[in-house]
C-alpha cells in the first residue's frame, strides 16, 4: 500500500498537475512499515527452515 501511495503522490510531479494533500504523503510512510513486515517474514521463515534442517539432521543421526 505504501509503495502504491508513493507512486501516486510522485505522479503529479511528472504530469504537471496539482500535488495531493499532506495526508497522501503520510500514507507513503507505510512503505517502510511494509518493508519491515516483509523482512520479519523472511527472517522468521529462515529460522524455521534452519530449525527443520537441524531436526532432520538430528533424527537422521539416531
């Protein structure tokens, strides 16, 4: 949502139209939140895969 808002708020600069109100620029700040959520998901998935690989190695050794 933040990335789309960023593109929408930058578009008037290239199209020569009136800029959007300040509220639209505040929505752009959600882009950072989206990146943080995505990074947390990547870290969580990596940790789960590492745990699964460790458990598979331990059970194979038995």
